[in-house]
């Protein structure tokens, strides 16, 4: 994602959650720049999280390889004017289902293969409704998610 797409993607999240994410939990799946790495340089997730935090969202992040320390460092770096905000608005989950439980929206930011095989019925059941998934990598089964009951938004395509 380029800068424009990052802003557009986070704006779609906000718009689909009734034009506000203040106080809402957004689950971020993937923080690495690309799958199978722990490299966060220029990761779109950094800037999407920043924009969501600027709007008052609580972000819960799950990534199978990126360390908590790296995630917090990256988010503090882009929030230099208010690093305390990162401590208040960010949590890191060791388990993806814990991350997504009670989330108002789930945003897929890295194309990890494991994200395709989650029990999305379980995820849907744990979320307030309407339950929204934002697929920033076009890796999920959009039709299957809709059949469960999710509202699905994907970058670069109308679903």
C-alpha cells in the first residue's frame, strides 16, 4: 500500500464503523511489511494504526513474527508528539482469537497464510454487530465471510 492507499484504507474502516472509531477496538492482523518476515520497515500497518489512533481507536495487534518491542517502537516513532497515547491505545496479543474478540472491526494488513484458515465463525460470534472485516491484502474468502454474516471491505475491489 502506498501513502494514499493507507489513508484511504483507514478512512474506509472509520466510515464503515459509523464514521467514528473513538473508543472502539480494531484488531490488526499482521504488522510486518510482508509475510514470513519480522521486517516492519515501511509497513502499511504502522500508518493505518497511527491514523486509527489519531481518531481514538484502541488497536489490538497480532503478528506471528514481529516482537512487541518492535511494534511499540514503530508506533511511538510515528506518534512522537504524544507517545503516551500509544501506551493507552495499543495492545499486543499473543493469540489471534484474543486479538479479535470483542473487536468492532478486523483489518488484515499482512498476507500471512495462517489468516486464511482461522475459524471465522468463532470470530464473528465474539464480535459486536455489525461485524466488519477489512482485507488489505485480498487473501480472505470474501463470499464465505459474507455467508457467516460479516460486512467485508477489501482494498482495491468492491465485494
